[in-house]
């Protein structure tokens, strides 16, 4: 059974139909990538999984449990951690305090170990430990956002465009960390990306979302080789 | 330069004209009581002068600002990244030093040779406002939830004690926690309808809550005494010892037991010390709370509600607790206020009080406890110092407030001091 299973999920913003019947699933230990044009509904999908906005119809199963009606802080308790689009770190707080907030749901006994793990994952954060998070560079803020999400030891990590606005070298680093998390920690990851080339290379499986519907699915390498995908998301792209 | 003067002159002339229009009712007309009753008289020259003053003043400010910004532009830019860290450490150190200094000063003040009734009285007022400021600071400063009706909790605390003591005969020390609790309850109650509100709407609803509370108190004659208020509220006692010359039944008096001759100063000192202990306790509790998950959640809520939710923080619980804790401190302050005055009436709980408390929090720099202390000192003492200016003291007060906000737009202490994680203090020190 899949860790996460969405069937016929529809989400509306008032009259706007952002998701029009989405079926996807994520198995334990997988990296699943979701690509799609701007406005396809990728962020909406991740947010719907978290519980805000709520789906108008369809079911979201997490670990066999229907989580359609749970608010974000409840889905977070079940072990779903989201790194939201645009990072959303706490700018006036220090790097370390951001990590503390990430550990809100975590076991306090694990805190020191997990903090050490994150600071080890991104050594630059260790140097910036007591600095205001708002003064970090964009790449460092993204690293912090990922670290913060890891602090609760989630079972499913949702990443919304982690490479947004980052330099190629930093993008490589971030993707390496994502692959590493999956390999060494067995972390299950649902990754939303514009950077289709990197994201598909990394993914076990992938979906293409267009106008609120899944239009293509398959293995990461398979989609990478797919001429339609190449034409729409890769040709002339930056990779 | 000529161009900039001309450029500013236009704005200044408009400002001066507006000031003259505004000055007509406020300054141009005044009342004189004669044998025939009140008579309205005019003083047009004052109106003209106020227009001229605003014109010259605003021109001076604009030019000064030009000069300052020109000078600032000449200075090399501060590199981001390395600087804030040192500033943080320095601010933290300075704040700590100041906190210790002012605490020692406040504790020793009553025993100083120069401290008289007046100083004790003003000192106690400052402390009440510090306590109120600390309460509102939890809601506005830490959790970022605007509250323009904070005076409601102050009033609820004061009336809780007034009613409990006059009807049931309960003493100050029993009623203090009760008043806080009742105010906290109302804080939680208020937070319910406004969970979804933000900004302007939040301001209006909380403003309404403050006014509704005052109007209910004003009109519920049978329960609150209406406009006449409630008198005969007992004073606090020290382990059953009263500070009154003739102690109420069942109490012995402090001066008889200790053999110190009776002096009203002792009562004032005692009140001052109670207020000081309340403030110190509140400061300590808030400091601890900030480093606990609940306090950290408040601060995170102010920064980014969406991120909070995705980290598993329940925003409803955080908001309710922020209003409740803030309201509780307001309730303590109210209870103490009632005990100190021995009398409460709705007049003490107007919007002006809410505005003053909010001014303390904003001037102090949202979220800063030391900032609250400094701002409360400023807000209470400045009108006192300015007594010689008589009618003009509110103007001086206003100018000083504007000056502070111009020079320190984030408040006196706008640097947020990071919290230290409680459970790992030991580990980190090692
Ligand atoms: N809060 C909202 N209110 C109304 N419409 C919204 C809201 N959020 C998103 N939408 C609409 O829903 C659609 C899907 O938006 P979504 O943010 O999910 O796109 P996306 O795939 O994440 O795009 P991008 O790659 O640009 O981030 C868009 O048409 C958007 O305009
Ligand atoms: Mg998006």
C-alpha cells in the first residue's frame, strides 16, 4: 500500500478549479516528482495534501487514513512536513531558533542529534547559527527551510520548488541532499519542480500536471526521455 | 539647494494652512466663565501663529532630513551578514546590563533618603504601566495580534477585585489571582471571534471590545455602581497586617506590631513594592515563556502563520493563549490599581488608557521587555516633568513621541533578542 494516495482530488478557489480530479500515489521510500507549467496546480496539490485548502471532493489517504478534513497542524502531526513555496522561514529569528520551531512536533530528546544532523548536512548553516534568518542568502534560506522541515523527523517530505531562484551550483547541492536523504534515511519525498531535468533524473517516478490534471506519468528516466516532456519542459531549458 | 527649498516650501505652506484651519476650533476659540456663564471668545492671532510655526517647523524638518540623508549617502554601506551578529550580541549585553541596573534601582528606590510620597506614588504608576505594557506586549509585541481595547482587561481586573471584595469581603491576595484568571478568561473569549481577522478589522473589533466593556460597566448600575463607581475597596495587607491608621476589623496594624511609628509613607512604600514584585514576576515569567514552545509559537505566528501551520503549530491555540496571557497581566494590573486607589469608576478605563499602553509597547520596540520599561518611564514621567509647561505638556509629549518614531521607527529597542532553548542550556554551556 502506498504511503500517500490521492484519488479524484478536486480543489477549488471559489469559482477557480485549481485541481480537477488528481490521482497520484507515493510509495514508502520513493522520490516522486511533480512537474508542470506555472499555474498547473502543483502548489495547490501540496497544500491540499497538508489540509489548506481542503479538497472539494475525492480522497486523500495517508498511511491508510483519510486526511481530507484535517487542518495543516494535524497533518503535520501525522508526519507530513512541507517546505512551502518561497521558503517562509522566520526572518527575525535566528537560524537555530528556526530549527527549534521545526522541532515543535519532534521528540525533544532527539533535538540535539537532529540539529547536529541538519547543521552537518548544510555546514554553512552551522556558521550562521546565531544569525537572523532574514539576513541569509536565498540559497541558505532554502537550506534552512529544508532543515527546519526535517527537524520533526517527518515520514513524508513535500518540497515545493526548492531550486527557485538559486544558482546552478546551489541547485546541485540541494538536489544532492534530497537524493542523499532518500538513500541514507529512506525519506519519502514528493518533489515539485520547474527544474525538470534535475528533478526527473532524481525521481523514481514522476507525474506531469497540466491545468489541474495529471496528463502523464511514469518512471523518472522514462519521462526524461519522453519527447512531449522534452518539448514542453526541457528544450531550451536550463540544465 | 534653492530648488529643494522651493520644493519643500509648497508642502510646508499647505501644512501651515491646514494647521490654521485645524487651529480654529482647537486654539482659536476658547471659553471664559463670566457672570453670564460660559462665553466663547476668539484669539485669531494665535491661529496665525500656529500656522506660521507649522510652516517653519516642517520646512526645517524637511531640510534637516535632506542634509542628514546627504550625509548618510556619503558614508560607506554597511556590509550585511557580519554586522547584525555583533549588533545582536551587543544589544543583548546592553539590555541585560540595563535590566539588572534598573531592577536594582527600582528595588532600592523606596529606601533612598530622597524618596518621598510623590516619588513613591509616581513610581507605582510607572510600575502599573510597565505591567500593562508587558501584558499588551505579549499580544501585540510577541504574537503580533493588534489590540486597541487592552484597557478592557485592566477594567475587568479592577472591577473583579472591587466587586469580590465589597460583596464577599475577600482580600487582595485572594482576589489577585482570581482577577487575573477572570481577565484571562475574557481574553480567551475575545480571541474567539477575531481568530480570522487581521489588520484594520482586528483593530476595529478590539477597539469595540474595549468600549463595550466600559459602556457595560457604565450602565450596569446594580452590579458595577455605574458612573459612581465602587468605593471602599480594601487595601492590601502584609500577612494580615494592615497599613491603615485604624485597621479594619480582624486585622492588626503594621505600625502597632512592628513598633514603627505610623506613617502613610509606609503604605505607599508597601504598594510600590507589591507593584514591583508583580512586574518582576511578570518579566520573569514572560522571559521563560519566550523560550518555551508556547512563547516561541507566539513569535513564529507573528512572523509567518502559514509556516507555523505546516510545522504543526495550532494557530488557534496560540492566538487564544496569547490573548489570555496578555489579558491576565492586564487583570493583575487592574486588581492592583483598584487596591491602590480604594475606588474604581469607568472614567479610569477609557480609550486613552488603551492608546497609552499601546504607545508604550510600540515605542519600546514591539516584543522588547526592556523597551516597555523605558517607554513606560517615558510616558508616565514626561507629563509629570512637563507640569511646568501646563497646557503645553501634551504638545511636548506629542512632539517627543513623533521625534522618537522618526529617529527609531522600530521603537527604542527594535532588535529582537534571541531566546535560549531551556532544555539544552546545560548542554550548550558545556
Ligand atoms: N489563493 C488562491 N485564490 C485563488 N486562486 C488561486 C489561489 N492560489 C492559486 N490559485 C490559482 O490556482 C491555480 C493553480 O495555482 P498553483 O499555485 O497551484 O500553481 P503552481 O502549479 O504551483 O504554479 P507555479 O509553478 O507558478 O508555482 C492558478 O491558476 C492560480 O491562479
Ligand atoms: Mg507553485
